[in-house]
C-alpha cells in the first residue's frame, strides 16, 4: 500500500497532464492517489479514467489556498468533494489568482524585473490556476526557484501579495459545503511554531491533518499524530508530487513515516 493524497497536474502548477500524473503514480507503486490541483478540479475526471485503466484508486480532491492570521499562505485539502458544487469557488479563486499575479508582477517591475502579466500567463499555458511558480519562471528564476521565492515571493518577501479570500475557516466551509472532507495540508510547511500549529488545528474544525510530508521532521510528525489522537482526526500523507523534474517534489514515496504510523484515507462523509 502506498497512499499519496496530494499531487498536481498542468491544471495548476504540476508538470504533467492529469493522466500522466496517474501513470507515474502507478509506476511508483501508489495504490491510492488524490489529484489535488490548487483551486481546481478540472483534471479529476481525466485522472479518474486513467486510474481506472491502471487499477489504482483515485480520490477526487482539491487543494484550497487560503489565508489565516498565522499564515498568509495556508493550504486545506478537500477530499470526496462534489465537483459541480465546488466549481464556482474554483472559478472565483482562479479569477483572484490572475488579479494577484498582476499585483505581484507590478511589484517585480518595481524591483527592476522586465516582466509582464502576459509572460506569466504564457508560462501557465493551459493551467486554470496561475500561481507564483509561473510568475517565478516568467521572471527568469531558473530551474531551482527556491532562492527567487525566498527573496521575492514568500510572505514578507519583496514582491509578495497576500490572498484576500478565502480565509482558512471559509476554505473548510467550502469543502464541507461540497460534501467533502477537509484536511489541513503540510502544517509545518507554513507554520513553524508547534503551539501555533496546535491552535490553528483546534480552531479550524478540520477532519484530518497531513501528518506525513517530506519536509516534516520526526518531532513534527509525532506532534501532528498526537493532535490526531487527541482530536480524533485522520492522519494523511503525501509527497506533493509536482512532476518528474520538479526541484522539490519530484517523486512519490518521498515522505518518511519514521515508524510512527501510516497515513490513512479519510472515508467519505456519510450522506
Ligand atoms: P501559489 O499557488 O501562487 O500560492 O503558489 C504555490 C506554489 O508555490 C506551491 O505549490 C509550490 O510549488 C510553490 N512554492 C511555495 N513556496 C515555495 C518556496 N519557498 N520555494 C519554491 N517554491 C515554492
Ligand atoms: Mn500545498
């Protein structure tokens, strides 16, 4: 069994088409996969068809980007969401992404970059959700976008523009409203203080925590598992696959369980 509850396709900022992501997952021995494009579900049908062909389980999913007082950039995954019900929220988020990209591009121009919104849109090519990786590439950040992100695109950096909608609470509401299960993604990617991670999760009303994640240390994983135990939440896990040559997230099976447990697939909510 290999559970991978986050992956990204060309519908957002991944490198492969939805079917290509599923093919790579099957090759890597993944048995349960979620395609969780940022603020988009348009790839799910293609992924589901590929998964059926290849004999692996595909969970319909979305990764909603949102804001919270502890983190300007927080992600909540929704599993088992009804695709039609969540579609208007995706559309709104995708529109707001274009507006935000325009503001970030203006900030980069101010920092001396010769970049235009059209360049970022072109980098995004077929993607419904334009994002900071497309902007970074348009600005010439190169293969390893990490240093460019750190200088310009992460919260507090020179060209960063926060999202305005949805809040984390609204993201959870949107997912629940679409009949889905809400799981806070990679909490220690966005927040470093354990006390804040605990406070966030207690307040959010999520159903699960992505405890197993490549960047999580053994201590962080253990903390998240203890929160799952205490609050009766499902521990999930992913390698956050973005494509075969992605600098950070290029393979399945990249998270460490540290012998502390195994990720689980949250069951669909009872109707
Ligand atoms: P956005 O959708 O605009 O919020 O951008 C989110 C994407 O940016 C994530 O999926 C990552 O691929 C990428 N990203 C976020 N933080 C970093 C970082 N520090 N270094 C490189 N890429 C990052
Ligand atoms: Mn994420």
